[in-house]
C-alpha cells in the first residue's frame, strides 16, 4: 500500500518518490483519488505507451475536441506553451470541459518539459467551497442549473483564441453548451460539490447573464480563497491525476520566455447528477 503524504491543508496527496506508478494497482489509485481528490506522483519515467496504458487502467480515455492529439495517438493531447507565447492553455480557474453533456471525470497530466521556475498549477476544493456557503445560499444553488458553454473560451473572440493549437478559435462548429446542476453529487463519494466556474458557466438557468454574473463572481472568489487551494510544483516526470467533479484548477502563467510541455489524457465521465433530494 502507498504511504500517501498530505499535499495541502485538507486535500491532495503525494506519492513517495521512487514509486513506479505502473506498479500500483489501479483500484488503489482510484480509492486514493476518491479520498484525496488530487494525486501527485513525482519522478515517473513513462513512455507515451506507458502513459496511455496507465490511464486506460483507471477509466475510459476520452477524445478532446478542442486540440489535436499527439501524432499516432487518439487521446494524448500535448499542452505546450512556447517561449514566445503570451497566453497559456486553460489559464483561468476552471473544471475541464464542463460545457460537454458528459464532462471528463478525471484528468491525468504528465510534465515533459517545465520552466526553470514558475508554471505551477493551483487546485481548489469544490466540496469545501460549497460546504462553506451559508445554508440559505446552499439551498438556493441546489435548485439551480448552470448553463455552461465553450464559447467563453474556445471561440474566435474567446479567452483561448490566441493559444496555439486551440481548434475552437477556428469557428463555431465545435461549440458546445450543456446544462448541469450548479451543485453536483459525486457519484463515488456522495458528497456535494459546487459545479460552476466563471470561464465556462455563462449563466444560471432562468436568469440572464447580467443577473448571474454577480453570483458567479462571488462563488469563484470564495472557491479560490487561498485556504481552499493546493499548489502542484512540476518537474519533468511529475504526473498528477485529479477529479474534475470536485476540483477546479488554474495553471499559472508566470514564466515568460520559457517553454512548458505537458501531456494530458482525460477520462470519460457521467452526466452530472444534482444534489437535490429526489
Ligand atoms: C489544463 O487546464 O488541463 C492544463 C493544466 C496545466 O497545464 O497545468
């Protein structure tokens, strides 16, 4: 059994160095992910094939419609910021692709090349973000759905339009919208987690964007308070696995003039379930 070390105050865990992730039973990784939400495995020496095999042991790899996969692969997407690039991919707090009907449950990210300093990724706990709200606001949010759209980021005028390789910037054909509960019940742990973000949730159902924005801004600020966050520092070979159903993340863009290359695989997820009692 792995002796996990706590990564942050209340979530996230790091595996002892020298542990080969390929040797850990998938069931143990899945259980640890349910308990800790975010797992970090330093110093992995994984080929592309190893990485794909490991990911497939944890769930069903899914295609990502907004960036081209690595040549010869269907699921492994390189996320690269070149030294000359200004913007980074995913450079705002979000949970992955919540504008799809079935958003990915889990993301695996493997660092291949990292800047000499900077380029860390922050994670925020969306269970605690919800639990810290007042009973009145929790009740109100539990009755609402979020209308999530890819257009806020992946469009000709979206936030990622200038990110190299962003396919959504090419046109509206790949735009997606999905209505999901603003508070989702995690299918494994049964816990309720806030499931809206400023960059993907356009508005609440039955409300205008102007009416929704003040509440979305408030929730985003509460969710990403420093005492609700954990920071992952990358070195080449660091692998992180996180649960999109109960976390948001933010890759920091604080390494101008340096290159960063990560390899990402997402695992298919279910249609989010609400937390309203049935
Ligand atoms: C992502 O948002 O999936 C990328 C995270 C990162 O580059 O650290």
